[in-house]
C-alpha cells in the first residue's frame, strides 16, 4: 500500500457514509411528504390508469363534512309512439322545473326512447300498456336538471331489445346517467363524494329485484368503490289499492312484483344508504331503517295521456334529500304535487301528499320506523 492510501480510503469511506445518510434522510422526508423517485411526482401521479373503480379513499376531515343534495321523482312517461305533447316532452315540466335544482336529480324513466315499433303488447291485449318517447326527451330532461334515471321497470322492452339499445345510446349521448341494467353499477361524483347508483325491478331483463341475494351482492360490490350507495327500486302492485307496503310478495296481473320490505331492508343491510322507489303509481309511506330512509314510492311524476289522474293516482311529490360524505342523512323535505290533465305535474297548494305519506307511514310501519313529515314538508330526522 502506498503512503497515505489508508487515510484516503478512510476519508472516502466517511464520504460514502455521509452521502448514504443524506440521501436516506432525503428519502425519509420525501416519503413523509408523499414523494418518491423524483421530487414533485406523487404516488397518485405514478399510479397506473385504472379500468375498474378504485376503492374509496379515506376522506379527510374537510371531505367528511361535505354533503350533496338529491331530488327524486316517481314514474315518468311522455306519451306513446307518435302521440307526444305538441310543445315537446319538456313542456310537461314547465310548472315544476324550478323545484328540480339538486346536485343529483333522478327519476324513473318508465318508457322506451326512440321511434321504433312497439312490440310488448299483443293485438287486442287488455291490461297491457306500452310507452315510447322521442330521442330529444333525453336532452329535455338534462336541461330540466336531471342527472340520472332508473331504467329498470316493466317498460324496458316496450320497443323490444332494439328499443332498449336505442334508449341506452340516446341517454349516453345526452350525458344522462342511468342504472338498472343487469349487473350495472353507475358511479358519479358530487362535491368530491363518490356515489354509486343502482336500479332494480322484478324482471330478468333488468337488475332483478326478485333475486335479493344477488342484489345485496351488487350493493356490497358498489360499496367497495363508493362512499355512498343509492338504490332506485321499481317494486310493488299498482293502482288505487296498492298504497300500502305489506309483508311478503306483492302480485299484480298475475305477476310477482317483489317483496318490498325484504328487498329494501336487505340492500340497506348490504350497505345502501338511501332507497327511493317507484312502480305502484301511487304514493307510499316512508320508513327509517337502521337510520337510513326508504321512500317506497313517490307516485306519478308526469304522464302525457298515459297515467291515471283520479284522486289517489294524481297525488305526487318531489323528494329532496341531503346526504353526508358517508351516506348519513342530513336533512330532507318534499314538495307536494298534483297531476292535472293530460298528465302535467303542478305544485299542490293543498299539500295533500304530506297527509297521505304520514298516514301511510304510520299505518304500515308504526313503531317500526315510521317517518313523519311536518306541515311545512320537512322530514323529521328521527332515524329509527
């Protein structure tokens, strides 16, 4: 070894140690600040593109205080093939448009969209109804404030599978989200809150509400990827005699129309935060179940020459709900409506819907979570 080489080696070794310590310290600081590899590139920035929904992140304290508003309306039809409102389908909502102003306005689209031949009802068949509305209805709904619709109902195939495909295409083109096809989960974000929408009805061509275990599994899957899960259901018998929610299976025209109590309670047990309903064409009661609200039916919202307008089927409402970032109920209210000929919704000065919902809630649920609405239309947050 040459003279001085030992000292140079020692100095070199010391420099290496210092460099390692410095670099290690920088890496530790970078890691604590969410950086790695190169300054300014977060782990999120480097994460590969996901083609499936990511798991819900743990919200910050500020995010956990975020809320979003929902409007839900019941059944919507706009006429039948070539029998549509002369001023356009959007004209049906002129009198209530100002009451549709939420972050997420939704309703049950109980019609095919397009101008295809209707094929559900056989010639001369009674007790069979088929509806179709023109393509522009989707853009009308979007302009009226709607964000999403439920397409799971007994009018899915009124124009056959071609009509179903056209409905999907037109809704997508209008930027109107939809849910209710078999296995479908629709994800949206409002005010930084990730929301999953699911629609169900008791028919195999929709997400099938008769298969409650499968529905529960779909809700659990949605809950893995969203902070809030909302279920839209189209269940129950129809008409003047179908206002009450009863235990067990409901039948109508010989068809199994589902078990409303078992279904709604099952999807909430699986993780749903709110259940909103349609189908009976009349108002039904509201129920609290494990601190989550179930609005079993909001009745008819609009129906140009298609829906009943008697003293029961003409009474309707808009449901207004605010939910928190974890699906918790914050506040709620209704706007009472009444449909007038030929199926146009108007704000009801008599506010009949409040008394109807309260009576039905008490009769059907009593001490098992009956919701109550004040004279001013506010849903009391008893949250049983």
